[in-house]
């Protein structure tokens, strides 16, 4: 990856590559085998995203460390701001005051509400912060056949809501296939926006069964300046190699989903209540020198104190022991992203992993409206209402013995209740 802003790979080469990509594909079972021994956990229930009792030592915690985001020239705070669910601009302002300088948002977070809040709060600080958003609208992700003019218009809408002339990073979001990754429409839109000075760098995010394949191709393509990737303790084994190669090529790596679905930050019955799950999780992620930083959803000032206390700190043996115990306690209960072993068994094509994720948004993150809106997009032919009378061939396929039918039936009630 060249150090100048923009991409060194032409659209002509990109289109040739896209033709080759269209002939490839990896079954979900392959993604599962790549990490079948891991306990990468992501979708937790009834889980607060901060400690029950704040330690006075956390008060006023600030960013201690900044790391380079690949070859972009951006030095990002090691713990950075995820904008999903944010509603209070004062929280964003406090984050800036504490040294957070990288803010990740998207039009489909709270139906553009996140961009509006972040834009209002960051306007006085624009020259000292970096903003990343997505190729997206308030209604959801843009399909790869979206006209280039519509993609550009969507990004320009983000600029208006964020009250800025440019995005530091625009991310092709939730990429679940190489076809979407290399769709010429998105790349042409980025090139035009970059030429106009409206987008500095191109990123990609994924947390699907094909995550490793997508991220490997993103690095090798030479088109992307950063990866936004689900990464946490005991996860996909090949990611560490991909991260190393990304760093060697000047591609930044930003971790997300670091709290594994936000199970309780302070484990019940843990022998040392002074240890906090969030801080242990962050320290472990940041112990990888090939990670540029992480983004975590922040919605209140108490989370800023708790989370930033881990900035610049090294993971200890006690932190690892806590994470290992956490995994043991919940290893057989919840859906793992990237598995996908059940998906092709459903006779109705219900996206099991997505429904689990929407339930996580509702139950764990308090994003009730967002969760219901996302679930409502699924037609009655393909939503979890089908599970009530289905013989559930998905359940024998689950390597973790999750009672999928019972959970999805409950999620359907949860996500359709008025």
C-alpha cells in the first residue's frame, strides 16, 4: 500500500480481479473448521456493557497511547469511539477531552442519529479528530449493484449530517463475500469521492463466516487502507497472520466486537472483583502489535472512565485467566460469528446468525428501535416465525448444541413486540 492518500490499484485491474473473484467461494463449514477449537464468543444475553461498580481510580482516565493506522498518517487513540447507539453529544465531547481522536459511525446507526450527534459534537474539534463512516444509508447497507451516483449521494448525505467536508475513512461495511468486497461500483464511487477530496481512505469491515477469506483478499488486493474486523480473545487463528501481513503492507487494523457481545463486565462470583472484563479484553486485543486500535460503543461518561483506564496498559496473566474463565462459563450457550454451520440447513433460508445479532442489539446494547428495524426487513417467508412449526434441521448441525429453534422463536417475539 502506497503511503500517499488514495489507492495504487486501478479500477481496470480491479474489474479484472472482480471477474476472477466471482468464480470463488468458501462454504460456511470451511470457515467453521478454521477455528472449530476456539471459543470466540460474540452474542451474549442480559449483559451490561460496563462494570456494576466504578472504581474511583478510573475517574478522569485518558488515552495514554496512539498508534499508526497503517500508512495513512493517522495516529489513532488505541481505544476509540464506536458511535452505535450514541444519543448525547456531551459524551462525544468528553471523549475528545480525554484524548479519543478516532470516531466510527454509520448512517444506519439509529437511522442516521449517530452521525447527527457525532457531527454536532465534533464540529468545533474537526481538525484534531478523525471520522470514519460507511457506504450506507439510514435504511441499511447498499447492495453492490447500486448505481455509482447513488453511492456518492449516500456518502454526501453522511458529510452533511457530520457537518464536515470530508471523511477520513469510508468503510465498505459487513462484507460477506468477495463479490461485494471487489464490486466495481463501490470502488469507482470511492475513487471519485477521493478525487474530490471528500474521502481520504478506503476501509472494509466484516464479521461473517467468510471473514478470514474477505480480509485476506482485502489485504492482498492493494485497494484498502484499513480493516475493521471482529477480533477478541480466542478467535480466528488465521487473523493473526492476516494482521501481520496487513501491517507489512501498510494497511491499518481496527478491532471491533472486542467485548464478545458484552457479557457482564464484572464476572459474578469472581475471586477478585477489582478485575474488570472490559479492561482485560481491551488489553488482550491491544497486546497484538499489528492492531492499530479498537473501537467500542460508548454511550455514557462512565464508560469513558472505565474503558480508557485500559489505554496503554499491558495484559497480565490475571487478565488472561479472567478471559479464559469467561469463555469456559459461556462456551456452550451462544452463537459464534463466523461459524455458519447451520445456515444451509434451514429450509426457509432464515439468516440465523443475523437474527441472533439483532437480538444482541436489542437485549445487550439497548438499541431497541435499530434491532426491530433490521429484523423487520426480513420477509415473513424468511424470518424466525417459520421456526415455530419447523422440525429444526439446523440444530443437529450446530457444533455447540445451541437450541436454535427455541431461541429464534423467542427472538421473533422479542423483535416484533409493540
